[in-house]
C-alpha cells in the first residue's frame, strides 16, 4: 500500500524550477533517503511532503488524501496528524524541559499524556534527562528529544531533514540506531541528507539533480538485515 | 534603520520642544498673568498730578516688549442729576490693555463725548447704553462746567470700577482746565526682580514720580509662576525620560535584528572592538541625522504648542540646537551599546545556525 | 499544557520578560503620574491663584461699596445696609461649600486713633483674623484675613480674635505716623463714651490702602459703632471652574435657563453659580464676582490645563511608542519558536492566544508595579511643586489600564500576524 504518491510535482519560483515533474511513490513501512547536491530541490521536496508548502503543479497524495486541494489550515491539521518532523537544528523550545517539548506536540495534536511522553523519551534513551532544559542537553540529546517529539503522535510518516547534520560521529550512530529501530517497528521514514553513510542505511535512495529525479537506487538488503538482526 | 531614525528624530523633537517650552514658560505665563491688571502704579511727588511729559519719560524707561500697557487715571468728583459720582479720565486704548478683565456691555468709547459708566451706577440710575447724560462739576478755576455725554457702554468688574464714570482723559482735562493724571497704572510683563530694578530706575531718573509695585500682584505672580515653571520642568523631565526610553527600545530592536550580521562578521574575523566601533559609528551618524531632523521638527512643534496654548510665538535660544543634536547622538550611542554588547557576546556559530 | 507552556515561558526566560515588564512599568508609571498631575493641576493652580485674593464680594443688596472703600462721605446716597454676622457660617452649607476656601467679613468706621506720640483720623477695620467657626453641618473651620491676605508682609504676628485679650494690626505708614511699633498700645477714641486700648501685634506692609488702616477684631468695631452683629461686606475666596457660555448667560439672568441647563449650571462650580448660592443662604445679600480675579483665574487655568494636556498626550504617545516597540521586538525575536509551533500543528489562533496571554501577564505585572510607582511619582511631583501631594483620581486606573492593554495589543498583533503569515518552512530552514 502506498503511503505517499507524488505525480508530476513541479515547484517553480519565478524563473527557477526548484522541482520539475517529479513522480515518486513511497510504500508503507519503507525507509527512503533523498540525496542530491545543494540546489537540487531536496528541501523543496521535503517541504512539499511535510505539508509546509504546496507545489505549483502536480498532485501529492498522502495516506489517501490529495494535499493539493487543501487550504493552509487543513494542511496544518494533516501535518499535525500524519507527519513527524525531525530538524537539522532540532528546534526545541528553549524555555521548556525535554519532557514538556515532547508534550507540546501532544498538546497541539490531541491531549497531553505525561506517561506516554516519558515513554517516548525512554525509547530514545533520555528518560533520565526528561526534566532538563535544551541548553542543558548535548546536541545529540537535543536531536533525540526532537525524534521523541516527532514520533509521539504515531505519525504515518517520519520526515527527517539532515538529522545528523549537526552531530558528531558518536551521536550520528546513536540517531541512526534509533531510526533503524523505528523502521524495524514499521514506521515509514523519509530522510533528506547529503551524507552517503546515512543514505546507505535506507532501503532506497532517490538522487535529485536540478529538480528532477536522476536515479533511484535500491540499497543492498544485507545492511538492513545485518543491523536489524537483533 | 528608517525606524531608528524616525525614533531618534521624535526623541529630538520632544527634547527641543520641551526645552524650549520650559525655558519660555515664565515669559509666556507672565504675559497671561498680566490679565490681573496693572502691577505698577506711578503717583505724583510734589504736585497733585502727574504730567504727560513725566509719563512719557517713565514709558521710555520700560522696555517696549515688556510693557503691556500704561494707563493714566484722573479722578474728579462730578454730578449727574445732582447725584455725586467719581469720574475717571483715562485713555481707553491703554485701559483695555492694562485691565483686560473689564467686561463692557455696549461699546468702548471711541468718539469724543462718549463715556463708560459703572455697573452699579447703571443699576441705580437705570441708564442703558445710548443714553445721554448731563455731567456737571467744578473746574480748577472755581467755575462750573456742564456737558452732555453719551453712555457708550456699561463696565462691570465686580470691584470699585462698578461705581465710576469713565471718560476720555483729554475731555476731562478740557473740562477741568488742568492737565495731568492722578495716578498712572502700568502693566509690565517682568519678574519681581526686574520690576524692582525698574522701580528703582524710574524713581531715580524721574524725580516728580514715585513708582510703587502692586505687591499683591507681583508677589503672587512670583510664587505661582515659580511653581508652574517647576511643574513644567519636572514634567518635561518625565517626557524626556520616556522619549529616551523610546529611542533606546527602538535601537535595541534594530540591533537585535542584526545579530546574524554580527555573527557573520565575527565568523570572518572581526573582533568585538571592530563590531562595537562600527555600531558606535552608525549610532553617532544616526543620532546626528535624527537630531538634526528633530531640531527642525521640534522648532515647529514648540512653535505650534506656543501658538495654540498662548496664542503667541516662542522665543528660542539658538544654543539649544547643537545641544539637542549632541544629546540625541549620546542617547543613540548609549542605546546601541547594550544590545551590541549582548550581540557580540554570542558565539558566531550559534547565531549563524539560527539558534 | 497551555499553562505549562506559559509557566515555562514566564519563569525560564526571566531576563526577557523582566525587560518587557520594566519598560511597561516605566511607561505606565510615567503615564499614571502625568495623568494624575494633569487631572489635579487645575485644583492645585486654582489653590495657588487664591493668593490673588477674594474673587467674590458679598455686600448688602442695594448698598454701595464705594462709601466704605473710598470714604466718600457717609449718607451721601450710601444707604445704611448691613449683613448679619451670624449668617456667615451658612456659606459653608451651600452646594459648593467645599469650594469656598476662605472668607472674611469687614465693618469699617472712621475714628481718631492715637499712638504714643501723635493721633490721627484713620479708618478702623473690624474683621476676623483667624476665626474659629462652627458650621451648622457640624464641621468647623478656621478662616479670616490671615488666610485671605497671604501676600501681606506682616512685621510681628497676626492679631487675635479673642474677645478677652484683643489685639490689633496696623498699616505700616499709619504706624509710622503715630509712632507705634509692635507691642505698643493704640487708643481708638470713640465718639461717645470710653475709648478702646489695644495692643499692636503686627505691622502690615501691603503696598495698598491697608497701609493706612487699623485692623481690629470685628466685635470691637461692632460695639463702638453700635452695629452689633452686623458686617458691611464679606470677601470670599472660592475655587471655581472657568466660565463658559452657559455661565455667562446665567450671570445675566439665572431665570432665562431651561431646567436642564439650570441644573448643569447650579451643579458646576462657576463663579456665578457660587455667587447665586451665596445669595440664597444670606438674607439680602448680593454676591459680586470680582472679575479681575475671576477672569484671570479662568484664563490662567485654561492655559495651564491645555499645556498639561498637551504634555500628557505627548507623554502617553512616547510611552506607547516605547512599549509597543519593545513588544514588537520581543515577538519578532521568537520567529523560530512560532514557526516550530506551526510545524507541530498549532493553529494561528492557538499561537496568538499563547503569546498574547504571555505578554499580557507580563505587561499586567509590569503595569501594576508601574501604577503604584506612578502614584508615588505623582505625589512626589505634587509635593515638590505645590507642597501638597497630588491626589490621583480613580479615573486614572481605567485610562491607564485601557491604554496599556491597547498599546500592548497594538504592539504585538502586527508582529504576530506577520510571523503567522510566514511559512514554517522558511523559518525552520533559517531562510
């Protein structure tokens, strides 16, 4: 079953074609990486998939709903219900604790549940840091809070924008480990990255160039098996 | 930047306007206080009357821009229908200036033969304006005079004037056959100190005149005016403080918006001193330009306030202009310093990453 | 959760919030002080202008004030009419009793006054110096020339009204002529019977007619002239509202007004309505406004109030600008946070509500502090300038509150609107 379908999606800013006639399908439970050099349209594509932008033409169907017909407030609702966002810059609210940052997502989604939020932090290994403010956490820890926040509402799709861009090697490993586990649990994940090591972990890598899909590569399944063997 | 310039210009406008107004308040209000009437009285020494010549010499000693009016009065007993009244000969044009509180029902006398009668006399005699009365009296040579005069108006003040008859001084002199005033009232817009020195000068230079200050006016005016001035001064300080805060908050906003730029400059090798001096330079420029703009607007602002409130233009000390520009520049720089320091304290990487 | 976020925002970024609260407090305190001073400045200046003396002369109906003032012979068309001294306290029972600041009765007579070395014909004025009165309403006041003639330069001390140990005050030139000084005895010769001996307690230097008069307690003149319980005229000093058209029409003829206009006029402290009310309580009296004082007061009051109004508006505008600037700045600073909340699915309304509540709470806290600081500041201005604290009227609270709310709103709404119109994608990717 397809969770996401892009049909002939174009995004044109004046003279610039950021995306041109892109078609792509993502299946439920799939882990997809989007790669490409700067200006290839990665961020534009992520914004469109993340319901933060509407394409100039073409249709986007997420979980059976055509996004191009929706107005901004409907898009906000879709984003809230179906998508978990992970940012390169974490974007945690500086005056709220790790736990409260997770609960903010619950609050705007439906209702807050502190135990559930603690559980989400526990899944990313941060249960003991729940009461800390973002400035008291390391970069890796902040990114893990961001991931906990992204998955708290059981999104249909987890969308990660350069999740390891601001992290060192060790933390990168930890974050990739968490994504792998989420994938193993059945989450659909789309990672936008320019780090080949991160992309390799995905099942499929989409290469963008000049706003078009240049290539789609299926990664060796052995990676997948080897790391999720436990 | 335009916002900052605007804020500084407003600050400077307020600064100049307030300084000008509080500086000019005693003069402006002093004029208003002249509505209480004459604050100096000249009485004759040696002879019973003051000559016109002595009056003119006294007038010449009072600075013309401070002299509101100078009115001679000549009191004589007259009779209308055998009833005795006090008649005062005066110059009506001057009387209107020295005693602006006179309320006249009808017209002020203009033509010869026209008189004003006091409210109480009008009540008592049932005379209305337009009536013709026959005034009789004794001239200085012992003979009697008799003349028909027209009541031009009825004057009401609530005090002694209500019982007087006012006529042209020239006619009074003609009727009685002797020239001069019993007393000369002067209304001078000056403070107590100036008045005292004026009195001393008149007394020493014109021996046949004794000037007196109307104590209850001069003293009250000094106390009330000094209070008013300190009130306006305090209030000006308040407004000044506020406008400075306004400039400061605006500058902070402007500088905070440029945190990114600061981060970038630091990243490419600028040290804190470079950045600080850059901001100070900009602050200085903004302050001077804004101050200059404010000086122009402030001049018109003060002028407008003065015209609206007092109905007169304002006199400005030109030295205020450079001072205002200096103060605006100083405030702008001070307002730049705090946010610039805060901005330079930030690690460039953090700012650039947008945290 | 709403409150949780709010609490976090308020308690964990104290520096920022304190800055807003501080500016708010400053703005509100100055606005409060200015409004307070502006609303009270009329009364204060009015009080100061009382040094110019009485603005109402109460005389018997049909009587002429000329005879007494200028000594133009008695009986010369001047009818012998008087006011009753025991009716005077009734002036403090009229509708505008509170506005009657001071009053003093006068009864004059010509008499021979002898001092140590000489004697002379002089005007003897009977009056109240500092008389204690019990008002029919149960209150009591002290009034008399001591308060009315504050510009008199007194050498020595004010005389006493005490009938047991009467003293007198003498005009400086008369004292000079008679060779009298403070502490000396002056003798007033009566037309018939025994004269009166009085101790001189002070010399008066007024620059006016008073310099040639002898001031004694009212009872003495009443007794010596055989006019017990009578006074010739009363000077009244009243706080008044500047005249307008209505007041001028009423002054001509109070009966010409419509009932509604009459009520307005009667219940406003115009000099004409106060005069009218005095005429109502004192039999056969005529209260004449002294235009020199009344008109000038009106002019000066109006100018001062206009000036203060202008300054207050300026002050309010400045504080509004300062506050809204800061609020705008503090909202703009939070673009990333707002973008994130939007990305998490918060609606524009929810975000606006959150930020507005947060700023309003801060502003309220700052405003409350500022209000009380402003009260203190107004008192300070009042005490420095007028010697009495400015009473800030209750009306100031709603004005300041509405102003502060409006300014905070005006400062934050455009900023929030602008931020909400930003797409989260742009904010979050730092573009």
